[in-house]
């Protein structure tokens, strides 16, 4: 169901069709959280994992307050499911992931229908890094209430953040790279406020640096720097990017488009694989130094 609302489109169950309130739309987002897969055997979080989840949620609340989004619906601990690696593999098969086996080896977590599934990790630092990324996905899933009606680009029911489909039926994902980078940027905000020493973790660069989508991160920050203006610094645009993830708005993309016509079309097509960012950087005409940095990074990722 699609409703016209203040010139933008919203989806979801709206109790009063004539007077949708932001609150009612937000609520509809919660109604979409389905029950998790009960036939997967989960592991109860161990003491470290539980403390990390609690600390992540605390930092998330602090971060949302800091970016002036205090009403963001917080996820609940029962939306987090830790799975042994065999079960994580089964999950990827169940959700129809292509090449489930290799994806299960390469990835450590995913969000499906409002639930976070994490592969059991022995590396504690890794767990503390992966968790905020998946939490950021679920938070954006829960909080988005409006979405674009970009010419010809329509939103489908289950998309989160700035991920849209051209035609819902053909399943071609748009903005999937942008969505991931915004998610990781949001996760970095959470990690920045997490007290890792209280979890017994030694300081480690991976706790503070982008943990995934590194090539995309380079493209996105290069574009943010282009819309950097004297009165609105880079920090402002990073904050706006985080707000866009929560609100499903397109303020940052619009600013980028205003600066350089054609940017949005290229970003819409940028997928989430590392080399997709290089292709986008070249199409965007980013400077040679940026392109070389991405190329060097790609070599280390191979
Ligand atoms: Zn992700």
C-alpha cells in the first residue's frame, strides 16, 4: 500500500488514512518486525556478548540524542540472535542468499525482517565491531517513515535506509552501496561512544576505523567533502547522512546532485561489492588520488 504524504510517499499500515501521523507510521514499522526463525538453534549470549550488547544499546541511545534524533525506536535484546556457524549458513540458505556457503564464510551478521542474526565469533573485538553495524541496519529499518518518490524510482515495502528498487518486481536494488556506507557511518558513531575498556577489550584501530565497505567509504567522504561549505562543515554533512539513514530522506543526495548533476544516478547504480565503488568513483570523475587510493585498497582486499 502506498500513500501520498506531504509530497513524499510512505508505505506501511496507516491506521487513519486521512491523517497519518509520523507516530503512526513509525508504529507501522514496528508491526512489520516478524517473529524470528524458531527452527534455528541460537546460542544464548555469553557474559562478554551480553555486556557488549548492553553497551552498544547505551551508546546507540547517546548517539541518537547527539544527532538530535532522540525518538528513534530502540531495538530490543530479543531482536538479536547469535548462531553457530552451521546455523548461520542455514539461515543464509533460508533467506535465499546466493552462494550461501561462501557468504556464510565471508560475512559475520545480517538483518532479516527486523531481526539481527550474528555468527558466533571467537574474536571478541570482531564481535564488538560487527554488532553496531547490524544494530544500525535494524535501527534504520525501524525508524524510516518516509521515502522518496524519485522520478521512476519507487520504494518497496521491505527496503531500509536509502535502498530502493527501480521496479519492485525485477528486484534490481538501487542505492545498495550508499545504504551500506551510511549504515557503517552510523555504526562508527555508535562505536565512537562505546566504552570498549569496560568490556575488557584492548584498544585496537579496528574498533574505530570503518570496518566494512572501505572503498565505498572513500567515495562517500570524497563527495561529502565536495558539498562541504563554510557554514556547514564535514561533520554537519556526516550528521545529515546519519539522519538520512534514519529518516529515509534524501537531503545529502540532493545536496550532492545540486553540486554535480548526475551524481544520484551513478550512486543509485553503485552496488555493495568493493569494486562497485571504483566504478562509481570513475563515473563520478573523482580526482586521480582518490581513484588510486581505491585501487590500492582493492588490491589488498583480493
Ligand atoms: Zn550491512
